[in-house]
C-alpha cells in the first residue's frame, strides 16, 4: 500500500505515520525528518534548506523531490510507504503524480488529519518546550499554520476529486486516532485488493 499522511503541523502526522507503517508493514518516510537530517549533517542540501526550516517556509519543490525520489522507490520495492509531510502544495501533488506514474509508485490513499488551530498551537508549544525543535516557537508556529492553510489545504481537493481521501478527526487521543485510521485503511485495502 502507498499512502500519504497529510495534516497541519502538530496534527500528529509523524506519530500516526510510524504506527500505521508498523501495523501495515510499510516504510515510513518523512520529508521533514529527511530535511532536518541534512541540516544536522551540514550537507550541501542542509545548508541550502536551513533558512526555510528555521522560518517555517516551504523548501523549493526541486530539492524536496530530489531527496524523496530514492527513499520512495526503495520503499515501494519493500511493500509500500507512508509518506508524511509531502506533498504540501497542489504543484507538488501534480509533480509527484507525474513522476510516480512513470515509476509505478502512485499514491493509493490519502489520510487527512483534522485538528482545530487552538489545539495545534497548544501541542506545538508543548513539543517545542520538550524537544527544543527550533521551528516550534510561537511566531514560527503561527507562520507554519498560515502556510498550511494557504498552500496545503487547497491541495486536499486534488485528492478528494480522485476519491483517495480519508478524513480523520485527529483531535482525539492518539490510540483512538490510530484505530480510526486502521479501520478505514483495512476497508480501503480490501477495495484495492479487489480492483
Ligand atoms: P514537518 O516536519 O513536516 O513539519 O516539516 C518541517 C519543515 O520542513 C517545514 O516547515 C518545511 O520548511 C520543510 N518541509 C517538509 N516537507 C516539505 C515539503 N513537502 N515541501 C516543502 N517544504 C517541506
């Protein structure tokens, strides 16, 4: 199975993606983690993207596509993937679709985690205090949420139109959210197997 985990910062994409990957025996790929690893390793890409991550702006599409291509193809060969944090714009979704189609790794399901903004801010401030993640400060948090509303939310209609979208209430306890995603994915997996 090949699926995307979409949601605003703080919605629990990473947490749920890890759990779902484990349950369905898929590889978890996070664009944010890959970018942060480059920054930490002070690679050429890391130096190019550092400022975007620090300010909460989106990294240019070309760079994101380059770092994702190999992990996605490798994961597909190992049974599928849960991709978290990508795509983030309609343009990325369109580029991803055409590249994935040539590689035979198109997305089958999109899980959309919905959480009210006040709850997202509360969670992100808490995470910033616990982890020290540099983009979890109040100004950057608000900016990232604005970027999500402006650039990523419109992308969901792209997947809704293709009947690939599952909407999940992500404001509930972690286990409940995992359960809800799992049940819906099992139904979806049956449909995909029947296709
Ligand atoms: P995340 O860990 O998904 O919250 O991503 C952290 C940061 O990495 C974002 O604020 C962006 O700067 C960058 N980033 C992650 N994924 C993408 C993407 N698909 N497109 C552009 N920038 C991204």
